[in-house]
C-alpha cells in the first residue's frame, strides 16, 4: 500500500531530540516492514525546508544551516518516493475546498488530500489527523497507534 508521509512526519523522523521522534521512527519502520511504500509530496518537502531553515527563535523553527537542511533533504529523497502532481490535482483541490468549506491554512491539507486522490492514495501518516478528518477518502494513520500495537489478550 502507498502511504503518504506529511511534513510533520518528515520533520520528526530526522529530529532525534523531538519527543515524537521515537513513535514516528517506529511507525515508519513498522510500515516498511509490512511492505508499504512511503511517499511524500513536493508541498511536504517545501514545508519541511521552511521549518528546518526557519530561525530557532521563530515559531517552531529548527534554525538549521542550509547545509544541514540539505543533508536531511537528501536523506528524505533516498527514503521516500516523491510524487508528481497530475493535472487533475487542481480541480480536485478546488472541489474539496468548496465542498468542505476549507479556509485559511487548512487549504494546504486540502491540497495534499487532492494529490492523494489524484494519485490513488488513501492513507496518510500524520501527526495532524484532525486536519484530514473532513476528507472521507483519506484514511489517517497515527504514528503512536502504529508504533504501539495493541496488546494480545491474556
């Protein structure tokens, strides 16, 4: 199964000091072990670069040098297939934002949902599941749930 990994996953995967890093790392390992193919989108890469190179004093910025951000980006490019945007993505996005009354920064999530639809991808690994809940064709995979499988019955 194809699973799109959003920017929050990419950021935490390569930031070992982040408290969510262990769950994200484990979830990625579990998905790969079960044979899923992990992919990402150009928009997720742009968001990744934004946070990596934003000053640490700014909201959520990592304050990395261009060289360190590029090193992390190269690791992402090796680990994840990068999707292309088919021409149908815009029309799908437009339908989603109108149908679901999407406003403000959530338009970015709608763009990801549109790309997923255009590419035939139904699952997204994200730390922001509620942001995708309005899109019925998107199945959210929570890293914590994947990283902590249910305990066997006694």
